[in-house]
């Protein structure tokens, strides 16, 4: 039987897999991985010693613990240059190239999902060797209140022009259309999405992977910044959003205060359980790419004592039955059989599959540097307040972005 909440000093005998993760027991991943533990124990005869950790515990202590004899055999770890990339460059994570090929995990993951699993010798994602395996995904899409759309006589827009017409129609009826927050991520993701409508994969690689210089006065970012200012002037976005957080924007959408919310797939199950109004989703009109990525990953510490057991467990989490549990509990599986997915979950997964099939996963706006999340939020707050012009905000963000990138790549 799997143990929960075990203390430090976990067993490391050859028949015990020490596993850390930070998902809630009732989350899509928590439910799926609990079933994977049962299957693993039945099929291998080994025992899983599950140590319940918080996200912050793992984030703040990983480099120290993984460099000790207390390292687990497998853990959920954050993707990105500053997390998995850093630990891989320090030699703390196992190179997974051989098990990836052996089990065929690379064949189950779209190229854009592999990016955050692979790191070069400097810990920069996108090339090099595998240091993690994600078994779920996430992305940003448009949530809309079907009841409010119906009351206004509006249909789902399929182009950016139609999207703006829908928002204008709500404004004409005295309704602010977009539930937004600039103190945290939602507005930054909308800004990035607008840039993506003018971007291609080369631009994304330059922005995220430092393959080329990024012009913050170029057409991609200029369109994004100027459009946010324009939409605020037109009343599509409330200036009050400057002081709001993601939770504020999400609960306002749940409460029917706004008809549209642009945010991540992680909200899907919450809306499904808490929202009284009828609602739906669609990908951002007129865009081939959207913010998103593979989820956090299974990684195997270099000092893990039962690596083969860890690889077996990872493989079980990639099985169709485990992937279906993720998909049917509000998550986004990366390798599910569509026939196993409940009707109410198919729209969420279909939109994700559409993005991966057209190489449309473009990561997140704050990923390039460790400080850009706060810097982007601050710049967009000034944009909404009108204390800085779009050009001034772009110049400020460009300087901050470049300073952060220079710290990483020199």
C-alpha cells in the first residue's frame, strides 16, 4: 500500500520506490497517479513510499536534498530553465535519453511538449538531453459564458475582428467583456497571445530559447501592447484590473460579472464544479499558437537508488488508462485514447490536440528570465493606468528582458 506523508529518512531498499509529488489528492493528476501507484505495486511487487510535499518545499529544497542520500527515486519537478534546467546543469538529475528511447516516450509527446523536457549543458531548454518526462499538458484558451452570449444575441467569434465586435456589443450593453487581472498572470498571458497572432515559431524560439535577438519595438510586441491600450480605452478591459489577482478574475467570471475570461486549462475543472451558468471554451480567434506547455515532469535524481523502478512507474503514467483518468478529471493528458474520454472533457482536450498538431504550444511570457513575471505585470499595470505609453512600456520591458537574458547566456 502507498504511504502518504512519510517523514524524511525514507526507505531505499531495492523493493521500494520513494516518490515525491505535490498534487492534491482530488486533482486530475493526484487521482491518476494514485491509480498508477496501485498498478505499479500490483505488477512489480514493489512498494511505493509516497512522501507528500508542497510545491514550495520541493522548489526551495530540491538542490540541497537531491545532492544528499535523502534523494527520492522519482519526483515531480518544475519545468523551465530556472528549475529543471538548473538542476540538470548541476548534475543533480539523471539523463533519461536511454529510457526515453526504450519506452518510446518521445513518440508520445509532440515536439513542442518535448522542449521543456530537454536541456543543454547550460540548463537551457529545447535541446540536449532528456531530464524529465511530462504526462500532462496545459494551455491558455478563451472561456465564455454561454448564457450571457445568448442573452446578448452573440455567437462564438472565429476571427479577431469578430472577437472585437463581440466585445464591443457587450460594451454597448453596459457590460465590460473581459474579466482581467494585471497584478498576476492573466493580463500578461493576453498580451503574449496578442503578440503570438503576429508571430511565427522562429519568433517564439528567439523569445523563449534565445536563438536570436527580440525586437520589443517590432510588429509582434507593438501589436500586443498597443492593442491592450486600445482595448482598455474602448472599455473591453477595466482599469480596475490593475489591482486584481488571478483569483479575483476567475471568481468574477464564475459569478457572471464578465462574459469572457482568457486563462489556463487549470481553471477548467473549477468552472465545471463551481459555475452555475452554462459556459464553454474556444481557442483565441485568428491565432495559430497559444500560451501553454507540457506540465511539470517526472524527474529521476542522479542519486536515486532505484532508477529502474522509477522508469517503470513513469511508463505506467503514460498508459491510456492513466491518461484517461487525467482527462476525465479536468486535466489535459498528452497520450490519451480519445475513445476513453468523457464527452464533457473532450472540448478541453480537443483544443489542446489542435494546438499540438499545428505546433502551436508557445510557452509563457514570463519564462525567459527569473524576474520577467513581475516586470511584465508592473509594465502592464502602468499601461492600464495610462502612466506610460505603449512605446514606453515596450522600451522598459525590452531592457528588462535583455538584462535577464544576458545574465543567463552572457
